[in-house]
């Protein structure tokens, strides 16, 4: 028998009646605020072409590694879920793939994925019964009908979600043709790009040499010399900026930075280009380039985002068959105090530079990140990220960083997602968790209600707007 789908209006609020009442009051202040999504991985072609999305499987399953990594952990092949491989699109029947997902809803109990999908199914799609093996066909058919309508085209949903700005993420080797098309279309939706130079900075990236060739072509610079390479980044950053970019993003294995002399930087670069480098050289080059990116940001105003600490593509078999970003990345212990010191020695006291730090290593919150951000003017703390983008993770973040860094050395929430329809759900969760955390401070008489009200407005909108220079 089908179970009803109900979204409790007090979800994620404390069981204590006093705290819950204050949380409701604070949440009501911001629940309808516009969404700022300054860092994410949605496809700009959706908004450029504004064509109808495909099936439920195409929209919900094949792009969402939160979903298919869980299914894979239980022995289901990615091919059967509709995930494309290096050989091409999956040949799986979309309805069968959807039924597989529907039959395994129990796997997601207690996870943020369950919250996000329930929000999407209930609030956006209008379902009043839960997804299950019994309702799989009903869901698949109804979602197909909705996605075929004008009201569920990408731009219509963007406007319905009340998105003020959405940033995608592209590399210097991307032509940004879709962003150009969006700009020239006359549509008023703000979809901008972010500069992610990893493929031409990480010499251990499997496509490094190929990407360097494209980098040379698009920049028009001799990127095989140190000076030309740096100028190539400046040229591409300027092009990105012309299309609304306000930030760079760096997904390095560690947070290590370096501040080498010009001669030593050039010698290191020459080893990288010749292919005569060690793993230590590759790490040092990534470290030096974080500092170089910060230096360039002093000129062009980009906000620097550092997303370190992920062992990418940990499952070698999946990487070889399916490629990158297939749910196989695993968090690692990450240090910041010693690793960031070269960059901070160079630029830590600047007032016109913002560096946002993220972590997958929660042990660093109170020990390293909060004290660093609580002192250096350039540093801000990004929200709980990826594996910790959950009610528990968001609460741990606030509990561990607020005592030292406060609220105003953080940057609000960003969703960092490829799953477009989950964006309002993710932001709603963040607003509820912040309301609940602030409500606790109010009922414990640690914060006035008026200050809490001002703070939640800032966390929801004003802090991300300022941090990303929007």
C-alpha cells in the first residue's frame, strides 16, 4: 500500500517547544528570500537552449552521484542506473532504471538525499504519495508529463525557484559558448560562470597535456613558457569576467600553498612542461598556483575558493570505465595552518581579497579553520560541504566555528550541486538549520531575538552576496 508523502512544516526544528517556536519565527523571515547559488555544477546549456528535460531517470538519477553512489554500494551497476560511461550513454531502459531507484528508497533513510528528493517530489512535482516500487510507474509517467510542459523548462523553473543568481563551473579550456548564448538571448536570469583552472594546473590530471593545447589556443598565448602561462590565465580570467564571473575555484588534493621566487617558479614550471617531474613537483606546482591565483585576484577582484581534501576517483575500476565524478571521491585528513602560511605571508593582511576555505575534514573546524578565519582579513569559511551537506553536518559546522570565527567570517550557504531541482530543497534545509541554531542561542539567552533576526537574513542573503561580490 502506498504511503502518503507529507512534509512536516516543523522539520529540522528542535523538539523543545520554546526553541521550536523561535526557530519557526526566524525561518519565516527568510523562507521566501531569493536564492543565491554562487557555486555549483549545473549545466549552462540547460539555460542557454531552454529545452525540455528528458525522463525522470535523465534528470534525477544519471547526474546525481549522491543517489547512484548509494545504489552502487549495494551492488547495483552504474550502467543499470543510467550513468554514462567513457564509451558513451548508458543503454539502460529509463523506466527500468527508475524502478530500481524506486525499489531501493529504504537505502536513503536518514540521509540528506531523502530530504531533498521528498521536497522535490512534494513541493515541485506535487506528489502526495511516497516513491516506492508500487508507485514507480505513476511517478515516472507523471514526471514525464510535467517535464514535457513549458512550466518545467529550465528557465521557467529557475524563475519559479526565485533564483537571484546561479553560478556554474567551467575550466579555462571551455569556450563558454552557452554563457554567451544566455547573455545574448535577452533572458533576465543571472547564470554566470566560475573559473576552475584545475585541468591546466594539475600536472597529474590525465588530460593535462591535451588541455594545455586547448589553453594555448583559446588564450592566444605561449603557455609553454612561465610568463606566457601566467598571461594565459589572465586572458582567460578576463574573458570569464566579461560573462559575469566573480570567483575562481580550486579542487586541489591538499590546501598547500607556496611562494617561490620567480626563478624557482620558472624552473619548476619547466620541469612540469617537459614531463620530467615528480609527484612532489606536481604538488609544489599546485601550491604555487594557488598563490598565483590569489595574486591575480588582487587585480581582477575574483573571490578565491579552495576545495581541498578529496581523494578523487578512489575506485580505479570505475574511473577507468566511467571517468571522473562518479561518486568515488573520499574525504582525507587536511591541514590548513602550515599549508596556507606561504599564501597568508604574502597576502593574508589584504583587505581587498577574499579567500573562502572549505573542508571535508571536520576535525579542522575548531582547531584550525575558525582560528585562521577569526584572524586573517582575507579568510572566510565556506559552508559544510559535500559529505557534510546535511542537517548534522551544518549543525556541527555552526557549533564548532561560531565560538571563534563568529557568523560574519562565514559566507552563508552554497549548494554545490549538479542536481538542478534540488537547489530550493538544499537552501530550505540550510535556512531551517540556521534558524534552529540561532533559536537555541535565543532560548539560552545568549542572543537577542532582534540580533538573531538580523543574523539569519545576513546568513541567507547578504553574506554570500558580499563574499562573492554579487
